[in-house]
């Protein structure tokens, strides 16, 4: 810390870097790091090469681009290893913010130079299908090491904080992500052939624990009249991606990755419903963006999603749940619109300025106090195997029963204005006359 100035040298590492184009970690680094830089702190972000490799700065943050091995099991670890090596050679920061519990083995190298470390542990990564076997064992070990070696843990949801409390007797700094309030423009939808309020939306990486297979199969087996639009891709998930595509019928539209933030925001802001199947992470940025856009939400029923949505959503666990929820949303658009209003009310609880305040307070405390001398042991209490978060639902066989032609036919009822509650007008683009019931 610069003497007398309060200016901190803060390094962010363990993510893909910024500009944010991938997931929650990158979004958090961009939103928090840019605000800390605007407040006068020296913010350094380690980025993986590719895309805009060589760009020296982004929103006031200094960028360091380093390569990574493009293999699922080694990409994160190889890049973090190089990042730690560069950090140690380039000059000691006041604080290191390390993202992903998988990077815990690198913490002793930072501590050897007396660099205080905050570790953002993310969700229960060992539950992800892609980390079966050795990958799962590694993540379970990495959690233990992170608890033992980090000077502070960061959890973005109460469910994650409670897990570390119960399993390790370790306290966390609970800092959720922010929910940007999205302007409801619709001018870009024509580029992808959509109309405001005339489609259902799912945005997720193609991974089993995000339950896109459940969402797509539930939609196909429903009497929904509006198309389902699916946004997202994933590296290393070709087989699962093929399974999800095979479950779809011609009402399902796969847009792939949408990296244009304005277009993505308009997709959120104008959907009839947003279906959120994530089950093992903490506070998910895609869900926060959806509620910030006022999207009526249908969410997989796990504590993390209920923490964010409470009574503002309908919840599902099975294929029939999804089918019923979609049919109900189209049959009663007024109730659906009320959920969108409640979503926006929930979004105001998640403010990026307050998130940046919390990171700044934590960084200042670590910089002043230095590395913690006494930390939890990292020994497990044994609750992980029975922790109360549902495991991902099995991926179904790809054969799907034919859907009667009458259920596939779409209709286009006219927009109608309506008052949902005394004195409260619903946004017109969200309101539709009741959809005809499926035959």
C-alpha cells in the first residue's frame, strides 16, 4: 500500500480475464476491478491469451496476458501457475484475489512473499459432471487446501458460506455478485428473428448440472406455443451438446454463444420467461442479469436460486415440472408479468457498487493486517457427501417421443394492455392475451 495514500496494489488471478466474455468470475473481476481502479487503486488482472491478447489496459485495469494449456484438466492450473510466477517476478502486490478453489495449491507461493490472499471459492465444483473421478477428488482436496492456506475465503451465496462453515468450521466473507439493471430496448431482436415477449429463453454453458437437457425436453413435451431460444456453448462438452440438440424439436432455436452484450441484454429483457437450470454454483451472474432485465423466471429448485429469487419465481426439478410451468406461463401471462416485476424488485438487492465496497474493505483489511497466522485446519467434518444440494438429474436418452402436430402450431395473439395490480401498469411488451391451450 502506498504510504499515507490508501492506494492498494491488487492482483486478480485465476480467471480467463477481461473483457468479461465467459462466466461469473470474469464478470466479477471486470465489475469490481474497474470500480477499484476508478477509485485510484492499482489493479492488475491476469488474462489468458487469445481474443484481445496484448491489450495492455481495460477500464483502468492493467492486463497481463499469459498462455494456458488448452486441455480441460490443465487449462486453469497452467495459466494460474504462470500468473503466480509472473506476479512474484513483477513485484509484490498488497493483496492477491485468487478465483477458483482449484488454484489453492499455488497459495503457498504467494504467502512465501507475505502476500495476503483472498480465495473466491465459487460453487461446489466437485459436483460437476465433467470432474468425475480424479477431477472430483482433486476439487475435494483443493477445498481443504484453500481453507488451510487462504487468509480469507469469499463465498458469493449463503449456501456456499454455510457449506464451508459446516464442513470445515471456516467462516467466509459473503459477497454476492451484482445485478445490472438492463434497459428494455428491443431493436436488436430483429437480427435473430424474434419479437418482444414471443419466446422463452435459456442461457447457460452446455454442462449437465445446468440442466439444459431437462429444460429442452420439458419444453418439447409441453404444449408451449412460443419458441424456446437457447444461448450458450461450452468447451469440452461436445457429447452433452449433441444430446441436448437431439432432444429438441423444430420449435427450439440454438443461437450458440452471444458475445454482443447489447443483444444479449435485449434477449433477457424481452423474453416471455427465462429458464434457469443451474444447480451447483453460488449466485449466478446469468440469473442476476435476467432479474435485472425484469425477466419472469422459472428456476431449478436449489437453495442458491431460492436465495436470489425467493417468491419471485416458479421452480422445477423434473421434465413434467418444466412442461407445466411453461404451459402455465403462456396460459396466464398476467401472473407471468407480475413475476417479472418481482424479479426487478429482487435485482435491486444486488448492487455492483456495494460489491466493490465489500472487496475494497476486505482488501484493505488484508493489506493492513498481513497474512493470517492462525487459520482453520482444512480437515473435513464429513458432510460433503450428503450435503443438501441435489445432484444433477441424469441426462436422458436422446430419443424423444413425437409431439402431435397440433401442439407444435404457433399462434400470434395481439398485444393487450392490462393493469396487474391497483395503480401498477405492466410493461406492454410483456403482456399478451391468454394463449390458446394446447390440444
